[in-house]
């Protein structure tokens, strides 16, 4: 907004209260009308409230990207993950690469789950440019997708190891004090 208005960012106060709809999918840079609202505030010197119809909101919201996860896993006889390779594939819309905040969250989420106690692991992420709507955070930046993939993997590995799914998780999940 400061850039649009040509002023210092210290002079911008942006209040966007939760209104029961977007949960993070409404990017300031992606919504062209925020600059217009800021301009009206600057000209009138008064607070301005922008209210969109549902149709307008859906036109400007960032969309969750399509994702696909693959794993290669080595288990020990007692059901501990010894080696893990995680590939994360994401349709990035019109962007060339994963946005930094998305890529960082993909990495953070998998480390929080099952890699802290895994001696050998790696993650490889791929982003595919497409003609789909712009991908972005909506409720989170890939948290649900990554966690869903890992939890499904944990269920499948527990079955292969002949363990109760909860017991399998207890053997493999990070614990307080583990180095991430």
C-alpha cells in the first residue's frame, strides 16, 4: 500500500479484521482495489471500509494449489523410519516457482512431523507453471496438503510394520528436545 501511495510504510495503518471468509487467501498485492481504497483514505483523510460481494471476493482470492506427494521410505524391523525421500509436486499457476513463503512452509511442515528422528532424509519440491489461477495461501501455505500426505503415509507404514497407527507415530514423531 505504501508503494502504491508513494509514502513511507510507517505511515500506513491497515486493519483487516477477520470476516468469516478468506482465512489468508486474500493477498494485498493480488487485490488491485486496496490501492484505490488507500488513495480514497489519503484524499479524504477519513477511514474507509471496503466490503465485497461474494462474487467479487471469489474473483480476487488466491487459490489452493493442486499438489501431489510421493515418498520412498526405508523402515527398520521395529517400525522406525530409517530413510525417507519426499517429493512434493505443486501446480504454481502463472508463477515460475513456488513463492518463498510457500516453499518455506512446505519444508517446515515435513520437518515438524517425521524427519527429526529419521537418520537419512531429503525433500525435493517441484513447481509447475500453468494457466490456472494464481496459487497462494488459503487457510495455510500447503500445511494441510503436506500433513495429510504424511499422515496417510504413517497409516500405510504402520500397517506394513504390523503396528497400531498410534504406536507407529509414537516411535517416529519428533519429541521435545529433538533437533529439527
